[in-house]
C-alpha cells in the first residue's frame, strides 16, 4: 500500500491566490482528516469526513477554507483567497471508522508570500 | 482551550538514557491515548497507544504509563538511541455523538534529541 498520498509536497503562492491541496487516503479507510501544523499552534484538526460526509468542520479557521470529499479515494482542501498567516504544513490522515491507527500523509508545506 | 498539555517542549538525553515525556488532559470523555513520532519532513506516525482500562503498556523500548485519577499519561523511552531523535506528540480522543468516530486532539509536541 502506498499510504496516504498528498500533493503537492510544497506550494508557494502569492497572497490572494487560490490554493488547492489534494489527498488520496488509504484504500478501505472511510475516515479522513485534515490537520494543520504550525510551530505556534501545533497540530490542529481542521475537518474530518466519515464515508465522504463532513462530520465536524469546527476547526476550519474561516470561510476562506473549504474541503470536499467527492468520493472515497479523493479529498481537497481549498483556501481562497490565501493569506500569509495560512503558511503551515497541512496533513491529511485516514483511518478505518476513525479507529486507532491514523495514517498520516507526508504533508504539504504551504508558503503564502 | 488546550485539552492536552504536553511537557517538556524539548528534551536532550544521552545515548542509553531514559527519555520521559508527560501529558495531562482535561476531558474525562477521552478514552484512547496514542503517542505519535514525527521525523523532519514526514507526517506523524503512530508509535504506541493505550486505553484507560490498563495502567501501563510496553512495546519494546517504549512504555506508556497511564494514571486515570490524575488524568495524566507519559511516554518512557528506555535505552534511548540517536535514531529516536524526533518530535513526539501525545494525543487523546473520544467517540463522537454517533458512536463511531475518534477525533484526535494533539499535544504541542516534544522535540527529543538523543546525543551519541
């Protein structure tokens, strides 16, 4: 199994631009999580899906952030418009039924200049 | 509100020594306590986990000690090796209202450096 696949690995964009981060979870996993990691705030849960349905998006910082999961093998996290304070590493993780053993992807390092 | 407090922020240990990282939680609904290990440029990876029905779990050189009454748990790394140098995160989760999902809340991490 290739694990959780995230793309791109690195993204540098200008303030005000739209950014789309992508995630392919492990086949058979039906829970998907988006986390953001910064030095100041650590790992923060942004949103999670169960069976492609958003269950809790209370961690999404503001309306500029949106996430979708159109099918069991793909999810996107979009930021529009992006701001410098959005600079962070964004991780996607998946699990079966949300049970123990989250598997994280390698992350997307986003830099907004 | 920080629901899982982790300490220390950083830790330096000599090779062969014992590394100890502590976490405290507030939410009594938490019922699953994993530790994750993260190397630079990688995502966190599950290291070891415990449920509150036991007070200790050991896997190789890694041991979790759990104190339910104090709402504290800790990671002990015996015979620490330079390859253990990484950031360690404690976490906690509980089942959501639907009864089927675990949502992990992480501590802020401990940067462990093991000197050769």
